[in-house]
């Protein structure tokens, strides 16, 4: 873990942020999130759930490079070309399950809890998970983390 925190710190110093990639399993899909945005830009961190790591990293990079600070309930057209994405505030009950490396990063700097948003992505038909025409199983492929966590996935 010390090497991981060193890598994260080096990336934040060099690039302004670090992308933490987390593999999925049968209980929870792969995801990626930013670390360091709260320090370098006073932005919330952002998580992308259910995308391949390369795509998720690219989405985070697009948000960063846009210079457009993520805001709760914000609809964005600058994350995926020709598609809408929506920012939803992550409920604090999810933090321990999702943001372990970010929690360590901020705690090492004696900083309080950081804010985080989920970047919710659409189908190739530009339909978001909660919309009427969303295909069966799409919401399971990209679980939303904006409401209280009742039980950790897989438990």
C-alpha cells in the first residue's frame, strides 16, 4: 500500500490527479475514480462504474481536460462524444466500499471527507439507466451510488 500511495502522490504532483482503476467481479462491476482533484482544483472526485478501464480513464480525462467543474445533477455533453452523461452525488455510505485509496490519500494529508460524483453514462442510443427505454440489465451493469448503501455488494 505504501508503493500505491507513493504512485498516487507522484501522479497528483505531476499530472494534477491520479486515476484509480478497480477490477470487478460477479458481485460488482469494474470502476475507476479520480484522486487529487479536491487538492489541485478544489473539485469533487469523480467515479465511473461499469465501463472498461480504458474507457473510464478516458472519461475522467475528458472531464479533467474540459476544465468544467463537476456539479451535482449536471448533465454533460463533454465526457463522451455525442452522448449525455449525468453527474450524481455519491452517498457517503458508499465511500468505504468504493474509495479506499482516495480515503488514504486525503487522510495522509489530514483532510476531511471529500465530495464525489458518479458520472453516469448512457447506452449507445443515448438512454440513461433510469429512463423509460433503458434496456433490461443496463442499470445492473452500472449501479447507481447516489442513495444509501444497505449492504456491501457480495455480502
